[in-house]
C-alpha cells in the first residue's frame, strides 16, 4: 500500500530534521519553512496530514491553520500543532483555529509517531492518489527556484486591416442602340453584388471569430493596504488593464497570494497582523514568488526607507500619497521589462471576481449580524440598568 504523506511546517531546520527522521520510515515527508510556504505547497504536495509549529515568523501556526481551513479542499485535513506554547489558553486557541491534535515541545519522537499512527488507524481515512511523487515535487521546486514556470502564450488579437472602400461605379445610361452594353452591365452588377456580399460575409465571420477567440491574458495585480478607500480607488483605476484583487492585512494577503497567484503585488509597508516588510522577505524565500515584482508603498518616503524596502526584496518603491496615474505608470513600466511574465493560474479572472464578490457578501452579512447583536446587547443593558 502506498505511504501516506505528511507536511511538516516549522521554521527551525533542526526540528524539521528530527521530525523527518522519525516519520520517514513510515510516511512520505515534505517540509515547509513557514506558513506562506505551507499554504502555497498544499495543492502540489496534497498531504494527508499536517504537523504545524505555532511560533513562526511572518504568520504564526494559528493563522496558518485558519488559512488552510479557509480553502474548501483542505477544510478537513488533519492538523497537529507541535509547539512550545502549553498554556490552557494556547491549547484552546489551537483547537478553535482548527487543530485535530495538540502536542507540546520538547517532544518525544516515539510518542509523536504513536499519536500520528493511532490517528490514521482510528479515522481509517481513505488513501488519496497524488499527482506528484515526493521526488517530482523536489524537482519542481528546484526548477521554479531557477526559472519561473512558462508564461501563457499571449493570443494574437491584432485586427485585420481593412483597406478603404472603393466608390461605386456610375451606372451607364441606357441607349436604344446598346442592348448588349446593358446586358453586360446588368451581369456585371449581379456579379459585383455577389462579390460584395461574399466579402461582407467573410468580414462578419472574421469579426465573430475575433470576438469568440480568448482575450490576451491580463497581468493579475494584488493590492494590499489597510486603507480600504485606497485599495478601492486602486482597483477602479486598474481594472481596465489588469485583473485586480485587494487585501487589507498581511494574513489576508497571504491567503489571496496563495489562491490568486498574482503576477505583481502592490504592498503597503505598514500592515496590521503582519508588516509588508515581513511579507516581502517571506515571498523572496518562496520558490514560486521569489521573482514576483513587488511595489512597496509607504507613508515613510525618506531615502533610507526606500533603500530598506529595496534591500528586503521590493522591486520598486512608491511614496504615499500617490495618484492612480502614478501607480498605473509604475505597473506599465514593470510589465514592459524583458523578464516579466504572466504565469498560468489555478483559477481564471472570472472565478477570482466571483470569489471576491462572495467574500465581500459574507463579510457584509457578518458585519450586519454583529451590529445587530451589539444593538440588542445595548438595548438589554439599558433596560436592565
């Protein structure tokens, strides 16, 4: 029987080495160095079980688990937290985030193995066939770290040039002595009309073919900023020439980067939950996004701030406040660079728009529910003072 596959997520190489040595004789093992790396690898690795550290840079294990659970395909995947956090509050937080099991460090490797084996025996989960072997995954990661995946071929949307239309020839006057000339003209007119109609049919067919042919792929841009007005303005300014999604904090950005696979990221330096600097650093360590253009935006615009952003891996730096035209110009400059590519996506632009709409509607319903609950609570408190 094929081995089940376990994804180990921990920022400490020594811990990953111990876990691999413990589990590899019984399971296939794949490693991830942080939450973003884990979320990005899920669809390729297709793990049967995840072992997740909590105290990691960029995004902690609790947030990583929530990101994993937010994806329908991985909503039920078994997750074991392995962490030094041992308080009752931390354990409750872990299970609320979606954990199936919770073990504390330092850990006994033999006990960990027994826990994992018992879980599989008790749940009797069916084995899922994988698209890639572990070796193929390693080769794929190496290939992506050297060179990005092949870009989609851009469709040729050039319109066929149409020459100027010739003016109609004047109809010759009828003369009593020229019946043969009239017959000749009438015949020519019928033939000419047929040729014109055929040309028109061909023109209409070409227009229909162009309309039905796939549009050239547009670059996909993710705009990340905690100011919702700014992200909304950017989305409106960019939506004609780009596929656009937005995020308002670092954790949401990680989730959407993993799901939408943007070609360019516009990233605010100062974000809640996770700074843009931290996210930029993590992206540059990730084989899939290490070359993705990143425009860092910030209200701090000194030469030192710009130098710091570029040193962390930003491709460009844009100081706030900026106009929509400034952003469009920077984006056009990036996509005109020789090395820029539009990469194949797991979901289409239409699917992304539908998903963004679904998320907005869900957030609006949640906000409406919370406001109603707060209103009822305030009413209850007033009546019982």
